[in-house]
């Protein structure tokens, strides 16, 4: 593509169309852009547009499109073509920093993200001058430029908070600190001084505070890996400045600066080598009174945020987010201080909690914020450790949680009449305090169960409230209660305990999806999913209505999927419906197919990319439920599943492989007879997958199913070519993952077709190849195989090679017999070898870039583990002993001789144990 005005105009027109709400206009435009993005100069055209276009909407659209293009294509994946030519890569890196810093903030953020993505791959080795270019901009004095640099640095370095420690990571951080630590500290000091200079200039302070936010985030990221020597000398300076900021008039600090500064204090106070900075009682009291308590309170800005976007507010409050709230940061600071100063901090706050509760009691409708803050304080003080699964796992013994729950939480739930709750959002906000997730769920493991069970019908009742706050928090609290596990890892509540509420629970949950603002409320759908999971067969009497409602919702949201979590939970609920019902009555699968296939057909025909992997998983679950042959409705779909376009999308691959496996397991004879012409297509899919390091294991899943289930004569003509392809991949690109899969495959082949057939196919490709495979792959690598079923397949396969392969007893391969037996005993008795060569770089499916939606595994569509030798062999050690006994009967004297002279003593001892357990001897 030339950098021409004509191409810029064409690109502008298609970008405009991608913004059209009509899918008939939008989707073809998206497809066109997808089809041309592989051309040289495409990204440079986008950068030219966002720099020179007179239309601000197009500029922003071009910046977002560019960022997403970089996200999809910048990473170079081994075994796949380079999606961006080298000239474009060089040009992008040469221009993007300057372009980002000279752009308006909305575009600057998109380009900053793009720089971060490029930096993740290329920095520092392939982009060594990036740091210098950024640091030099600190001298500009222009805070629009400085903030652009800080924002980019934050997006680039925040990954240091989440990466595992390694010498490579520390080397990179040291490189960054050498260049960045002193300039950042100097910028911090200068910015604090400017805050004093411009103390009465609100617009100047707004810009300066945004700089301080980013500086504190960077400081946090660069210190996260605990390389303190770079900031150690200045730690008191940083502490004093942050403390000073946090005790300023709150009216000056209406930004996220406060939460970041508090987060900094929280991270410092947890580290033993900074404990001395907080030991003074006056310091502790000042932090508690002047920093924590004011920031626990629900502010006018919080109400405004709720008014602007209640859904986003609820999401942030329930689950947290990258944009930390003040009160969340204050909670973290309380927990941090309690690590070393639990007694003094609890004492300071006890008085505040009592005072807040007394103020609330005077006039609850006016003073509700006092109770809200008290709840936050108590829950922060109470939890020393907690998990998503178990709630509080370690509590502060100085806080009586049961008393607080019974006296101050349950009364609110009992007295609230949902029909009188105000509908207006601004009024509804006050009921957050009642339904906050900490309120109910927080106490699951510390409050006696008899108090918690009382809250269940109350929360079910609150699902009817028209206020989005009330019914969302109620749904979330129910979902958490149904998920929580006690000390014995069983669910907190049993199906029997919830059974009295089943009908009203299900009715109210689905009704809540019809309330204003909640048609795609992910918390409600998650509660539906969790209710199904807990109640199991108790939902069967209602299943016809439930699946109708779920199908209607599926059709509605498939028109424009916009809520990924809601969609995921919806498909999980569908899978649970199928699994629970068909477990009790397998014939009911037909009813689900009638209900769902119309929606599935529409999704596939309209190419709803987000839903296609889910549809394939649900179809797999349905097909696996059929006990006999494949229904004709599925067979009609089979040829379409082999179309290359479906396999181009990485997100489709695991679900498609699973579905093809279901076809092979249930209808291999039908495929062999009625669709024999499709077998080359099936093997073509295998060939494509096996060539990819990211997806080769999926290729083996498919191949193993072909070998296990297809009639031997239907694949005879293809067998040799399959092995040749595998050897070519071994020769060109051998990885540990591939070796493990290859070992399982050849042993499954041995079980299915016989040991002699395996030896003959190897030696038919190349003389003496069988011996090379034994010596170079099976014997040295078998210890790497993981998984019980996989190990069992290998054990049974190797046993066949040892005892049912004549060339192993009377040719040059005989010298490998004892080493092979030794390796098998090692597979039984030695720990798994999980070492990976240093030079190997693994690419997980989830990390493979692409335009397509990533694959999301449905937990409740999970495939049962299949043991292909389960009917044949129960205990592989006993099986080995019995097989060796049978072999020794056929050639007396030889087996004991080979074993006693060549097997090492420890392995021999293990073997004698197997023989004893099997009650056999070697003759």
C-alpha cells in the first residue's frame, strides 16, 4: 500500500464505517481492514491519518485501530510469518514517541499503550534508545509532554509488579533504574515544590497532581521487586512528601493522587526494613486520624461517579480495578499497618468505629455514610489474610466479628423493605452500605453459619428491588455465599439447605435480568450459574423454563456481544443445565438440541466470533451425551468444521478439536463410511496444528482420537505419511512439549496396532529407525511424560514393546531391551522430569497474538478424562509383571538372565515387588 492521498481517503472511509451501529455496515468494514492490515505501510497510513486528519473522530479511531493492530501483530511468533515488515517496524519506533507526545491526551493514551506493547517485546535489546528519549523529555518543562512520558513509562514498567523474580528481570530493572531513578526523584521534588508555588491555582494543581499520581505509580513499580538500594537514601524524603500531601486540605486533592500516595504508604509499611519509619505513636496516630479515617468516608465525588456510571462504580467497588479508589487504598494501608502494629492500630480505630455507629444511630437516613465508613474500617481491621475461595482465612482476634455482624449488619437486612427502596440512582446509593460484598461474604469463615443462613431469604427478596445497586449487591452476595468453602473445602451451604428457597431464588434471579440497567448484569448471571451448580438436580423441575429464558437471552446478546463476563457465565449456565438434566435423563439431550440449535445456527451463519468457541464447546457436550451413533443434524455440520477459515482463528482451535474428538468418539464408523472423503481434510487439520509450537498438542489430541477410534482400514493409506510429518517436525523444531505428546502418541499407536506394527512402520521409513527412536527419544525422555492417563498409556505401550515385539529379543535391538525396561521402572518410581532446556521458549495458547477472540474454556463443559486402556489394564505394574511372565514362558531362561545381569539393583528390587504383587515368577 502506497503512502498516497488516495489510500488515506480509502482508509478514512472504512474507519468511518467501523463506527456505524448497523452490523451490516460495520462488519464488512472491519473485515476489509483485517484483510489489508498485512500490507506494507498500513500502520504508517494509520499514523499519518491520526497526525494529519482534520476530523477528530477519525484521528481517535485511527489511534485505537493502530493500537489494536500493534497488539495483534507486533509479537513475532516462531513458526508463523512476521506480520509487520521490518521497514514498518523501524519507522514506527523512530516516530511514535514524538508523535505520542505531540498528540492530544485522548490519542496520547492510545499511542502510549502501543509503545508499551512494542516495548514489552523489543525493550531493551531492540529499542535501546527508548529510555534516553523519554528521560530527555523531562527537561522540556511542558507537563503535557512530561505526563505523556510518565504515562508511557508506567504502562511499560507496571509489569514489574507481576513478573516472577529472575536474573534477566532484575538486569532489566537495574538498567531502567540506572537511567530513571535520579531523574524521577528530581522530578518528584520539583513537582512538589511547584505544588506549593501554585497552591491557589486549581488548574495548575490538577496537572501537577496528575504528574504526582504517575510518579508514585512508577515509584511503586520500580520498587516492587525489592531492589531498594536505588531509592534507599531518599526513602524518608519520599515518605515525608507523601505524608505532607495526604494531610493537605482534602478539597485540593480531588484526584487519584491520594489513592496512589496511600498505596505507596501501604506498600512501604509492610516491609520489615522500613518498620522504624512507623514506630512512633504520634506517626501512627497521625496516619490513622489524618490519612485513613478521612479517606474511608463516602465523598461527594463518589456519589458523582456513581451518578455518571453506576455500572462502572459497582464493578470497581465489588471487584476492584486498576483505578484504585481512596477507600480501597486506605483499607490496604490499615492491613499493612496491622502487620507490625496490630494492637495500637486496633485501639486507635475502635473509638472511631463506636463514634461512627453512634452518629448513624441518631439519624440513619441522613448519617448513613458514618456506618458505611465504620463497616469499611471493621472489615479492614478484621482481615489478616483472605482468599476468593475461603473468605477470611486469618482474622484479627482483637475484633469481635460475630458481634458486629449480628448487631450491625443483619438488622439492616431485616428492616429493609425492597418495595420502598428509592428507584433514583442518587438515593439508591445509600443502600450500598447494606449490600457491600464485605458485609456478608467477608464473614463467611468467622461468623457462625446459623447467622449467615438467615441472610439467604433476605437477599433473595432484595433481588426484586428496582435499584440497580440493591439487586446487584444482593446477587453478588448470594453468588459469593454459594461459592465459599469451609475449612474442609466443602461448600459453606449444601443444596438441601438452599432447597426451600429454590423456586423463589430462580424466579427472582431471572426477573432481575429484566430490571432497568441489568439486562446484561454479569453479577446476576454469575449468581444464576452458581445457583445451578450448588442446587444440581433440584433445578430439574424448572429446567424447561430456565433453558427457554437462557436461549432467549443468548439470541438477544448475540446481536451485539458487549459483556464478555456476562456471556461466559450465560454459557456456563447453559452447560450446567445440560449436564445436570442429562445425567438424570440422557434422552433429554434432544430437548436441549431443539432449544439451542436455532440460536447456534444463527451465531455460526452470522460469524459471531466471540460466541463461536462457546457454541462448539456446548455442541461437544451435547454430542458426548449421545450414547449411540451421531445424529444426522451433526453429520451435516461435520464438513464445515474442516474449513481452513475456522482454523485461522486461534480462539477456535481448542473448541474445534474437542468437537472433532466428540465426532470421532461417537461416530467413527459413520465418518469412515459416509464421509470417507473428509478424512484427508481431517488429517490436513492435524498437519496444520502439528506445525505450530503453540498448537501442536491440539494436533496430537486430534491424532490420538483418529488412531483410537477410526477403523484401521480407513487410515491405513495415511499412516506412513503421518509419521513422516512427525519426524520432520522433530528434526526441525523439537520441544519438550512436542516430545511428551509424541511419546504418548507412539505408545497409543503401539497399543492400538501392536508393537510389531510400530517397529515395522519406523523401519519402513528408514532402516534401523526403530532403534534410533528407542535410544534417542523413548529411553532418555520417557521420564518427562506427565499426567496419570498419559503415563499409563506409555507404560502399557512400552510393556508391549518389551514383551510382544520379536525383534526386541533376537536382533540388534536386543541390546536396548534392558535399558527400555529400566526406563519403564523409572517412569513408575522416579519423580517426573520437569526440566526444560534454557533455550526453549514456550508459547502458551493464551499468549498467542491474533485478531481473533481468545479461547475461553467453559468449566462446566469440561470433558471427562478418558483412559483408552482402562478396559484393558487396571494396574500397569501388575500388567508388566504378567506380561514378562508370559514372555519368559515362551523363551525360558532368557528374561531372568537379561534382567539379573543388566538391570540396576534398585530397579531389580522394584521389579521383584511387581512380580510378587502379581503372584508370578520369571521362568
